[in-house]
C-alpha cells in the first residue's frame, strides 16, 4: 500500500525548486525524476523519530491488539464486566486506542443531538485517543504522545510500563497506579 501511495504521488508535479541530482548510475536527474526519487526514498522507510531510537523494541508493538482484561481499574463499574477494546501501533510511530464499556448504554433519542444525560452515559467508561508513541526499552516503558482524546484536556504524554507475556500478548500498566490492561495481538 505504501508503494502504491508513492507511485500515485510520484505522478504529481515536482516542486518548482528541484535541484539537480544523480542516480546510482551517475546520470543527472532533475525535475520530475528527482521528485519521484525523493518520494520513493521516503515511502520505503518505516522509521520516524518516535521509533528510531529503539527500533527493535518498538517493532514488537506494531500491529493490532485486542483487549483481554483490565485489572484493578477504578473505572471498572463504569466499564462493565467485559469491556472491549482495540489498540493500534504502526511502523511509522502512530497509535490509537478505543475501549468501550460492556455495560448497557442508552441510545440517543435524537441521534444527532444527545441530551447532557445521554452524552454523559455514552462516554462514561469509554476511552478513545490517538497520537504517536515511543518506546524506552531500558526503562520498560511505552509513551503514548496523545494528540487527540475523547476527554477534553487529556492530551500530552501518557507513560505505561510494558511486559510481553508471550509473543502475541502484553500487559500495559500506567506508571502512576496498579491498573493492568492485558492485550492480545490480532493483526
């Protein structure tokens, strides 16, 4: 998919300020050829500053993870007995998580404009945020650099200890409490 993206964008017009360069054969490249070469070089890498420093450790996180259990959470009554969730890490250093409560939630009477009570019930026990991530293998932590969050004002860094329980199973634990979330790789 990345290569297809690069091919599509390689057909776009090059920036007007392209400099001369040469390819591996020493032939001069200008304009569109130089622009395509830059796009190919960018598209072939899967590293960003967020995953570069601990590339091997960060690679273990890459994939889709399904929530198996939450232990010792103060939000448990709001989440129900068996909340469901997905956690995504990609090779570019992006991440996203959603945890939905398993307790019954009322549908909105007007689907487009919930009442204050309906909105409160809908998000109570729900976790959703996205951003980038970095791994410090030496400290055994993964930091979620949250760029957007369903909870207003809850952006910024969120540090969790990690422990791989098996190749396809890991536990994430916030550094500030004893909550533990167990995840299983599904993709």
